[in-house]
């Protein structure tokens, strides 16, 4: 079981964490909402709960709760630029279908 | 695939519900848009990687063009290319006529009756909005600004991948109600939801996170290309307050360039009568040398002369400093005035935030440091710091930071008041009061049976209405007839967070009500504000004398009025001929004296009249008591 970060994602996360001045790492998760089943969650993490799984990649702690992990296992988090828009993108092998916008997905 | 940003814990929005917000620095020369991405406020570039958008709008044959492309066309198509429109925002035709000669546009001088809120009044025809004739028809400054805002908003929406829920737009701290309202109108026209307008210095302080600190007093030194602004801010219990502002609307980095260009001309032996091309070349050269001297100690100057020859020289930083020192000294004088207005000393200033490209000049930093005895804050790009602060505030207002309670307060720059009898000003909201604010005061009627009251809202520091700036007039009608002084009229002044003034008058016994929202009358520049403040100090004694005189005159008039009414009612019954003649004579003397300019003699005449009238007043009192008691038993009065 693993979650990985691309080089670009890691360097941006490191920059954002440094700018924020605090935080244990990055929390990834899924929520059961959205237009097509599940929705991703991407937040700064201030604390790590006992049941969380923690992966470390490029020196960044990626924190995931156990329920989300089954949907995200094997995911690579990337940072990409599309036109003027730039941001994080989940490359999730578990996804069978997603809504047009990609903010929610089905497994 | 939508791209995601990292949110604060617990704040990640459901799909399609991201609360996207942006901060916009709508500048005179350049504008910027910024947003908070993954917790970091950054300015957003366009597709070509340019962050600054020149605030230039061109009405081209093929459509509206905004930014660098419009700026390039300014020379060939000046009439259809609008620059520096911020200077016209919220200004009336009256102001424009004074700026007129410097404006290259074809201005349509005619009254425009735009659909404003009912009750709004503007005086002097100043509500007429200037219109610029372009090939796309006549456009107002609000419409031109809306084009700039639209361009920035489109850029933000493309960068953030969604629609903006709202924006924060920055305005100079000295912007008056009309200028702020015009800015809001422009945003509405651009289809934007304005969370609020934010003062530029406050935004700069927010960008440095000064709002996260403990209490303290800070200064924001903003030296741009053509303007200088100084603001003193105080953080108190987590609340930002602008204590004072000052500056010079015609002083900036361009003046540094001009001083340097003149020095080069003198050194190169050039006369004053240069052709425009040479003039432009010289200015560009000076700008380049100035920028070089920010990083190196001396710079070489190579100049092609009009006669085809060349001139070569060099300048060191010390010489350059000598050229710009008098200009910097002017900014420091304004800083000292602002400190005095705020009632603080330079030592009390904790942080000095530098804003504007000209604060990159090392000598400026040195001198500012000397004055405030503190190392100026320069680590955020001075060209972007205002937009960044606005973005941080927009992010909070969009609800992306629930625990934050950032409430930014501002102050009004000039006192607001009402005209009272005798052309005197009753100050209701003193200057430098933090806004939003609501203040109420009671007024009454002056004459018996008065059923209407004219209210005149003025702005300024002087005691006489004629020396203040008129903002609005309205009337309260339908007051039930009562004796003078019996009506209770509550006048409330409300200034909202954006500095817009709402005045209402309520007659409390009857509930009749009237009000006005002050809408675009003509604008007010910071130099005018400064002049009005200076005048109020210079004329403090005159004002006091004038007030004393007017007060005595009003009092004399009130007494005359009341006495005449009384004499008409019962003068014949209660007075014998001799007494009546005595009173009439004293009354005549008072009326004559009241027209004089001596407040003491008016006072004496009034007192003399009151003395003569004493027996009469006593008799009237007894009569009215008798009348009131007639037909009643004594025990009815005992409880």
C-alpha cells in the first residue's frame, strides 16, 4: 500500500507548508459526495490521528485515514499546469469513471 | 480534470463548491489580480506570464482591448485609448474642467440623468458624469474601469478553474464616498460580487501579516510612479484602524527620472528646448540609470545628441542621492504630518511597510529608516503587495478561513456634519472616526408652527458652512405644527464599511422620516483634503470669532421672534403704554445691533432686552399658570 508524490507535487507542497508556517503534512482523503460518487479531499494536516496511515515521499508526510486509503491506494499526486490553471491532480488507478470535471469519481 | 488546491483543515469544499475569491489592485497605471492558492497569496499572470496589467483600455474597431496591447496603441489612437481613468472615478464635470487641459480625450460635457437611488441629490450640477467620446460611443469612467476589472476577473477565473464568488478591490485611503461608489459600480458592471473595498495601505499591512500580531502602530509608505501616500495604521484588539493619511498626488518615481534627466541635460550641455523624441529618449535613459543605481554604486551614461554626436559621462549613487533628496524630503514632511495627525511619534511606529516601485531606490529606504528609526519592510514585492493583501482578505471573506476574525476598519478623512441656523456647522462624525459608524444627534425647529426642515450635509473642518464642502441636501416634511423647540428631530449619520454615508432624519413625536444616501457628487483629492485641514488650522481663530458672532445673531433672532409672537398675543393686555414702548425700543436696538459684526454688543443688546422684558415675562407666566389652573380644584394639583 502506498501513495506517492511527483517531484513537482512534492516541491509545491513543501513551499506551501513552509509559507503556512505550521502543519504536520498533507492530508488526502475521499468523501462520499459529489456529482459522481466520491470526491477528493486535499488539506493541510495539523495533527495525525492514531488510525491514520502516514506515507513519506520526497520528505513530505502524506496522511490518510483508513477509510479513504482503500480508494486511494496506489495514487500518485501530481502538480500540473493547464493553461493559466495550475494545481494538484490525483492519478488514481482505482478510478473506473469520473464526472466531467474530475472532481468526483467512481471505483 | 479539475486541478485542486490544498485547503485549511476542515475547509475543503465539496466538488463545484470551491469558494474562489480574488483580490484586485485597481491602479492608476497598472492593475493586478491575486488569489490564495494552497494557502499562499500570489499574483496571477496572464498567458504570456505578465502579472501587471496596464490600466489602459482601447476601444478599437474590432472590439475592446485592455492592457499592454492597448497601451502600445495609445500613441497612434489617443482618442480611443483611455489611460489613468482612476483619476476620473467618481469625479464630476466640475473637477474635470480643472483637469481638462491635461486630458487628451474628447469629453462630452452634458448632464447625464442616470437612474440613481431616490432621494439622492447632487449640487452644483456635479452629479453629471463625464463621458469620453470613443468610436464605440460615449463611455463613462465607471465603464472603462469595468473593462479592466472584467479582464482581471477573466484571468482569475481561468487561473483558478472556476467562477469567482467574490472579490476585494483596493482603493486609496483618501477616496471619498463618490469615488468608492464609482469603484463598486464598475465592479457590478463587470459582473463581480464585491465583498468589500479595502484601503490600499491596509491591504499592504495585511500582506505582511501585521494583522496577526499583537497590538501596534504601523506606517505604510507608498511611493509609486506618480503619487505618494503615507498612512498610519493601528492594530488594536485584532482590529485594523487607519489613524491618518497624507501624501502628494503629484510626486513619485517619475519625478526622480525628471531630476536625473535634467542633470544629464546640464552635464551634456543640452538646452531646455528639446524635441519630444529627444525628451522621451532622455527620460527612458534616466529611468534605466535610476534602476541601475539601485544595485550598483555608479553608472555609465551614453547619450546620442540631437546633432548626431555622442555624450558620455557617469554618475555615482551619491550624486543621484543629492538630486532626489529634496523630493524624498517632501515625502518625509508628509510622513511627519501624518504622524502628528495620528497623534503618535516616529518612535511608536513598529513596522514601516514599503509599497510602490520607487521604494526600491536605496536612498528612499535609508531616509525612511532614519525618520522612523526602523528597518522598512521590503520583502514582499512592492508592486504586488497591495494585491496580495487584498487576496488574503478576499480569502477570509469567502469563508475559507473560519477561525479568522479579521475585521479591517478604516477612518473617514474629513468630518461630517449638518448645517444649523446661521450657516454654522454642527459636526456629527469627527474626522478620523473609525468606520463603520453610526452617530445621531437631536435637532429641533426654530420657528413656531414650522412643518419642514431643510437638512444640509457638509464635509470639512471649518465652522462655517460656506468654508466646507457640500455633500447633499434634503428636506424633512410633514412635521406637525408645534411651538419652536418642541419638535424632536433625530438625525442619524451612518457610514458603512466602504465609507458610504447614509443620513436620515426622523421626527420622533410623529414618526415622519426622510433620508439621503450620498452619491457621486464631485470627488476630492488628497491634496484638497490636505488643504482643507491646513485651512482649518490657519483659520481656527477666525472660525471661532465667526461662530461666536453667528451664535449671538441666531440667539438674537430667536429672542426677537419669540418676543414678537408674545406681544402679538397678549402685549396689549399685560403691558401699559410706557412698558410697551420700553420693550419696543430695546427690541429695535437688538435688531439693529444684530446686523453688526460685534458679538459682544449683540449680546449686551439681547441681555438689555431680556432685562426690560422681565416683568412682562413674569406676568405672562402667571397668566398662563392661572389659565391652566382655572376650573380645577386645588387638590387636583397636590399629588
